[in-house]
């Protein structure tokens, strides 16, 4: 019977899409125990194991009250036109919300008493172990007696908040709900995937983590809470180093709650952030304990910044003068910007007396934000004051007359502070509050603002080997976790309090696949730890997942040599020295020689070209309204502005020259853009938008500083990308491993696809989805397609059917008109709480599109297996052994470079009770600690078992075409991520101009820019190629 559209629709409607349950556990590989960064919290209430005797602890029995807390900012103060409604107050920032709550804690005795039992999520939720009084109150009226109380009746009785017009801020607290922490420990043995997915985002789980954070903040040592769930303890157990100008890098920790079969665990890991330096000595310095005796002022901070900038990090032998510092501030915008908004303490103020000098209960020092630099110094700013006001007690004397004093004199007489730099400009703290830098200290725990440009220091600092990483977490985080969990042990002694240690978990190390080149293979052979490698100088275990490309040639290359045309891209209008073209010619010749060593031939007879003044389009104001409506120079586009002027975006002369070049470029030419600077995203995005999207010209970018060194390694790395764009094959899997991806019945290769989504290519703009797919037996070619999603921040690809059709077209065209017999779908980027959405929306949409694809009426419904990949996760492993016995009883290495061996699989103890998931660490870790990928098989019509999925995923980590190593995630996912990135670059390159043109032509308020203008389709010349690599 012929299948009609109605038949297909009926089949789809009858099908149930549910998340796959665990099929089995893996068995293959060398078994060995490893350490994970999990700690055991409790067995589940439904677990068959004996209970662990901690039934009465707060984190198992407490009822948590959840309150909605609303922050209302100050009205703008702008006059509202007649007939219009006043705009709502601007929302308060997260730091301001924390600040207001801290003030509330200081003033409210009840809240202060239970501070370690109340937690704030940084947005609009308050979690409390005790019932709280509902209220509405205003900034400046924090006293408990001035609260506007809720009506009698306790939680749940709500009343409307009073308007707060004209006030700084208003806070309203209203009861929302309550949860029991007991629910966390229920259903831990359940094999219902939907129930387990719900547990991952359950409110009681969130409540426990936030309340643990409140316990962390009760530490005796200074502790900073950042981004809600990151905690940084400023003591000698952490690690910190100076960073950039005025800052330091420091380690902290974060904790998450995870479930395994019959067990509730905490996952603990270190994190790092840059902070403003607020003490003279950092943790790790032998003099760290002297910070209590040494005041570190804002002036000390400025002098260190001066020394850092002027001596390139070396200590200046001579102290700067006031003139030096004033000149430094005038010229260094980075430091001035760092100081704006910086919170400081006025340490000279006595918070234990009132304005008249009478004693009062001590109050916490109030932080003030720096508005800007004042024009005056302490010597130049003079004001009138009563002589008595210059004394410490400040008591007025009858009949005294005002005198004129300098700020220098005032601080010397009033507070006994003799300024060392009275001629340096002071800072304004708002209003008439102008203070010398020497009289201020920096509030601890402020994140260093601005761009992170010293990426090397950041990478080196965070690249800890597992031994160091686990020791750091043990010393820094585990004591805090133990204190939080044991803080209310109901009279138990410290000796009987529970101890928390990292869990040992079983793992298996599976074999590496064979990697095939043109006439050679790369095959890893197991040997005991430390055995000398047969080729090379290092130990054998370090060659698993890492090989030397110089000894191999690519499997296939372009049949005819392409002409390699080097184009030097200079962003300055000033031409570089004429000699640069001669040097570039020699570098291109060396590049062609290195390319030839791996089998790729280029014709380098053409002379290099020089393009100056190339940059992203520049925005220019045009005072004449008429000019704003026309076109600017070249392809400039304008947008109407206010007050009789317009803005126009002008194409740079360099771009005009490049466009003319590409308009007339002959076939069989490969353009090599040589960038004068390699750190300008605007230039790179624009080049790719022009060459890839607009003209469909094959191209690659190299950076002159690196390219000019004529390094064979740098050149061959570039050639790997170029050969893929030329539809060549660099390497593939060996024949035996290729069988994993070949259908036995038909002999056809599987279709392996991968999809990813990237968010906010520009502010408030729709997300971008991308899909790549294989089409031939070497699995080296993964062309793809991208599209705009329907909404900003939309992760699930609801229109996935639009992406799969083109992948089927390509496969069919390259396999004699046949369609793939099986499909293996890897999905990147979704969270563990979205697994069911992937199945119910994406897999369903995929299946429906497959059934509709074959218009002949013949049924096409290949089995699909979908695996979600979480490449960013908080799980880390540490090896416990150097050797273990494999299946043949031989001693073989099970660690490398301080990390677990590539091919390490963990699918027990820390995996889901219900889901079909596993961890795989596939890469050789050259620096730091490896990050295993978390794979979740959520749909499995192919009935692949654990051993197959683990083996095929591991194998796919070895076919990433632009590397001579295995990578941390399956290559198709890596490719999908790169395609998403390239599509976002296209979007960014043209957005400002497209948006300006749209705003000029916009007729209705609700009009939106058409998707094809924001993100046009790729040029037909490169549509079927891996242009994005």
C-alpha cells in the first residue's frame, strides 16, 4: 500500500517519544579505580543499603520557606509627557540587591541571628530555614519597628506593597511556598527518566545548595560569594597570584548536587576569578599574616599599578612623585576606568559614635563607590571649618570663628593622618564627599572589571594537574563543606561528626582506534608505565591519542594544484615597510614546501598582494539629515538620528580593494589572508563574511607574527584545515574501526550528524542553530547548514527538519542515490534538565522529516540513535595507579601526564540511576586536568549497547581533521560548534549596517529585520564544503 501524507502523519501521531532508559553497562577495557571529585552525602531513603545514621541532620530534615523578594528601584525622575504613563523604575543590579540585603541584616536583629539559615539567589528568591515576617520597607528605613508588617495570620497572607515613588529603593518580601529537604532523598532508585530529570531541577535541590552557601559565608576567614554559587575564601589555603593591572587571580570553589543509583552526592570543584587587590600580601606570600598589621590604601594600590605599567611588572627602585602619579592617571585610561565604581571604605570614620560624638552601638563600615577623580588635590582644596571640628571629639566651642583649611590640614588635625601625597588628585565619592586616596581602603571581594587580556597567565594559573587540583579542593573546599553539613550536629562531638572524602569509582580504559593515513597507520600498543616509546623520546603512554604528522601523508588531496594567493591584510592606513612583501614571498614558498611534505601541492607563482586600511565598517555622524538618508562612501549605509543628524556606516578603502579583487578572482585560487594583527575579531569576521558568504572563495587566515617564523608545525596545522576545505581527506579510522560505522546489510556508511546552538550573536538577537553531517566512508567530510532560531536564547531546535533535508541530499548525491540506512545523531549544548525536550521535539521533528523526505511514496524510516553531549561539566578524575592488568593479564599503563589515560570510561557509581549515560575522557592532556565528556543516549532505535556507544564515541574523537591528536569530544560535535561560531561571525560582521538600514526604513513599532538579511545563506560555491573549519 502506498504511503500518503496522511499515513505518515498518523504514524507520527501514534508514536511515543520517551527518553531512553539504561540498556546495560560497559564491559570492555582495562579495569582500574580512579578518584572523582564527588563526595558521598547520603544514601537514598529507598536504597537497600543500611542507612548511614545521619537522619537528624538539618540537610535531611529541614523544611525550607521560599519567599519572593521584589526590589523596586528609584524612579528615573524624568518628566512624563501628558497622557503617558510613567516608565517603571530601572531594575536594581544584582550587586545592589546583595548590598541592600546586607544592610537589612545589619539592622534587623532577627535576620542577623539567623543569617546562616537564610540564603538569597541573587534574583528574586529568598530561602529560609525559619519562617520570616512579610514586609514592605524602604532604603533608609531599615529599622525593624519601621517595617510595614503583613496582616496577622503568618505566611501566606499577602498585601499590596505601598508605592515607593521618590525613594531610593523598595523591598517587598512575600511568602511563596515551602519545600522539605526530605524529598531530595526520595526515589533515588527510580528508573523513570522523567522522574530523575525532574529531580535534577527540583526546588528542594536548589534550596539545599543555597543554604549550604549561607553556611559557607559564616566562615571566620574573609569569604567572597560571586555569581551566586562560587565561593572564595581569602586565607592561606587558597592560591593567588598578581594579575593584569591592579588585580589578582584566586581560586575558590563551587558545589553542586548530583544523584546516582541509591545515592545523593556533592560534586565539588575549584573555580577561579580575578579580583581587585585589597591587601599588600596575597595568599601564599610568607608575609600573608602581616596583612592584619599593615593597612593597604587606595594610594598603595595606585602606586603598584604605576610600577606594573611603567616597569613591566618589575619593582620600581624609586617611589613615584605626586606629579608622576597625576601624569599617570591623566594618560592611563585603564586605571581610571578600573577606579570608577570601585567600592572603598573610609577607615578614618568611627562608626561607634554619632555625629555629635556620643557613643552608639558599633556599626559595620559603609562602602562607598568612586564616582570619578576630583580636579583638586588635598593641598589645593580648601574649605571653611570651625576650629573645634578639627579636633577628635569635634565638640563646638562658643564664639569660635570659621577658618580656612586645606584637606591636608583637616585630615592631619582631625584624624592624625599625615598625607604622603597631598598633591595627588583626590576621588569623589558623590556629592561633596571628596577624599584623598591615602584615606581609603578597597572593599575586599570585588571582581576585577574590564577585559581579560592576559590570557596566558589565566591559562597557566588554572592549568593544575589532577594531583594539585584535588589537593587544592581538599584543602580549600572540603573543610567548608564539612562545617556546613556538621554545623548543627545536635550535640555530637567533633570526633563523631561525619567526614567527607572524594569517592573512588570504577573505570575502564578502552583501546585506541587505529588512525589511517595514505600509506601509514598510527596504532597504539599498551605497555607498562614509563616504557620508552618505540618512536620519539617520551614514554609510551604519552603517545596514546597523540602522534607526529611529519611522518605521514594525507589520504587524499585536490587532484590539481590550486594557486595560493597571499593577501597581506593591514588594518592601518600607513603601509608597512616595502620589504614585507619580499619576506612574505619567502614565507609562502616555505609554506608550500611544508604543505608538500603531507601531500598538498600549491602553485605559488603569483606575487603576494598588500591591502592597507582594512577594518570593519566605521560609524560616522552626519550633521545633514539629507546625507544620512543616502549612501556613504563606497557601500556606506545610514540610519536616521535625532536632532537633525544621522549616522552612516562607511566601508573602509581596504574592503573596497578586497571586494574588487574577489569579484575578478579566477577559479582554482586559494586565498591566504595574512593578518598584520591576529587579535581583532572585527577584522576576522568581516574577512569571512566577504570571502565565504558573499563570494564563496576558498580562504584561510594566518597571523604574520607566527607565519613569518616559517615553522613547519604552524604551517602543517594550517594545511590540515586547507586540505579539508579542498575536499581532501587528512586521515581516517582503520578498516576494523570503520566497521563500527558501516551497515552490515547494505555496506553503506551511517549518516553521522551533530547539531549545536549558539546564543545572542548580538544583544537580544535570535539564537543560531547549525547541523553538520557525514556522507562518505572515511567520515572526514562534514559539510553543514545553519539557520536562525525563532527566539533569543532558544536552545531546542524546533525546526530541525529544515536542517536534516540538506544532509540527506548530500548523502544521496554521493552514494549512488541511496539514503543512509542508520543515523547516529550527536546533540551538543543542552542541559541535563532538557533531555526530554530533545527527544519530544528534536528527535520527533527529525523522524517526521525523514519520513516525509522520500517523495516517491516508498517508506523511508531509518533507525535513529541520539546522544546528547555535555562537554562542559564539573566532573574530574585523578588516577590512583600507574599500571593495571588488562584482559590478557598484562601490566599496562593506566595514567599519562598525571591524568587518567585517554579512553577512560566511567559508567557506574556517579552516573544516573535511570538514564543511559557515561563519562569518556578521550584526549591526551598536555596541560592541567582533563575534562571528560558526559554522553547521554536519549533515544536508541538502533539498540546500540554500552560497549558499542563507548567505542564509537571514542573512535570519533580520533577523526578531527585539523589535529594530529584525539580531541575531548566527538569530531562531529566539534564541527557543529565551529559552524555555529562561523555563522555568528557572519551575523556580527554585518549586523550594525543591516540594523541601521532597517531603523531608517522601519514603518511599524513591531517590525523586525528579516532573517535572510540578518543571516544570509552561505554562497553556493562553498555550500557543500567545510569552509567553517
